[in-house]
C-alpha cells in the first residue's frame, strides 16, 4: 500500500468515526459515541505514524 493510500484510509476512517460520534450523541447512545471517539484516536495515531515514516524516509 502506498503512503498516500494509507493517509487517505486514516482520514476516511476518522471521518466515519466522527459521524459515529455525532450520531451517538444525537440519539443519546453512549456506546456509539465512545466507539466514534476511539476510532478517531486510532485514525490520529495512524496519521501521525505515517507522517513520521514519511519524514524519516525523505
């Protein structure tokens, strides 16, 4: 997988998880809200990892 593709996947994952969080908040579902927040954190970590990897390989 190319670096750009991994970055794209991280960003789309973050967007999906943001939607999950907002939907959970809207309907009052704490579990869905927590899943959305956790997913966003995973996406942030993936994105940071990819940035570090890109910096080290340049």
